[in-house]
């Protein structure tokens, strides 16, 4: 089973929205949000945010904690995240929430994730802000064509970063 999970993760992970450290740093520079208090990642997934945060902290000689959680037991077992359902209880943290919630109910279906955990990206934003109280948030989601952010009526329907891209949503920060 462990070999199968590793194979599946290795096969899929390069294609998904897991952030490269360079993308993480670009988003941080654009957001101008100070993450020196630490990162709280309620949906660690394949760990791109965690890898990016640790690389950023090392590069900038910042000593801060990165908390990583996920509901998917397979990902938790493989990457070492703490298993936690983000909607199970309200959490208050002094860290910055940095998260890439699933893009939508029809895009990200991973073995090990409960079927009742699939919402639209924008619904996830509302839910995370309700259940994780933090000083600030950085939400990474699907990049819309021409960055019109729904103004053109184009709605994101994809998961893979190479096809759809990713962007952070400044309107969801505090």
C-alpha cells in the first residue's frame, strides 16, 4: 500500500497546484504580508506551501514555525502532516493562514478524502475564514483567463497548474 501511495503521489504531484518555492516567494512579495509570525496551513495536501515556507524562512534567516494539517489520511501518513478536519472545530492562531483549497467539487478527488469535503474554491475561502481565525490569510486558487476574476463569466474548472495556472486572491486577505 505504501508503495502504491508513493507511486500515486509521485505521479500526480508534479501536475497539481503544489507551489514551487519560487511561486511561494512571488506570492509573498506580491501580497506584502509578513509571515514572520509563522504559517498555518490547514490543507497541506502535497506540501508545496510547506516546502516554500521553509525555503523562504531559510533564505531570509527567519525562525518561525510552519503548522501543517490535512484531512486526507494518505497524505498525512506520507508527508507527516497532522490529520485534522478544518471544519471540525474553530481554531484561533497568531500565524498567517496560507492555503490552496481545492478548486472545486469536480476537480480534486483524492483517495482518502471524505466525499463530504468537496466545495467550490470560493466556498472553501468562506469556510476557512469562519473556522480558522487568523490575523491574515493568503488564498491561492485557480488563475482565471486574463485575470478577470469572474468578470468575463469564465469560471475555473481545472486543477492542473500547467493548464490553468494559479494566483493568489488579495480580496480574501484581511
